[in-house]
């Protein structure tokens, strides 16, 4: 997985420009699961309007860890 502190996130495409906010959303979910944060990450930033966004692939390994801890 791409390190959450990597500058590469800002170079990845998101639905509204860069994906630089994706690592912060992942960190929030890792710290404490919140439905609103999960929805923002998955349905707005990664799968916006049923389109898989470029930033989806580098964060895929995070999913299992986040879901196991929630």
C-alpha cells in the first residue's frame, strides 16, 4: 500500500481534483470508525458516481484493517 504520508497522494486523481485528502480520511477511520467518514471516503472520494477513482487502488490493503477494527 502507498504510505499515507506519501506526497504521491496529491498527484493521484480524485473526483474533485487531487486525492490528497484520502489519507486523512483513512487515518480517521483507523482511529475510530464513523459512518459519515466511511461514506465520504468510499462513496465520494473513491467510488464517486459508481466510478472507481485512481486513488482507490493504492489504499486497497487498508480496507481489511479498518473493517476488522470497527
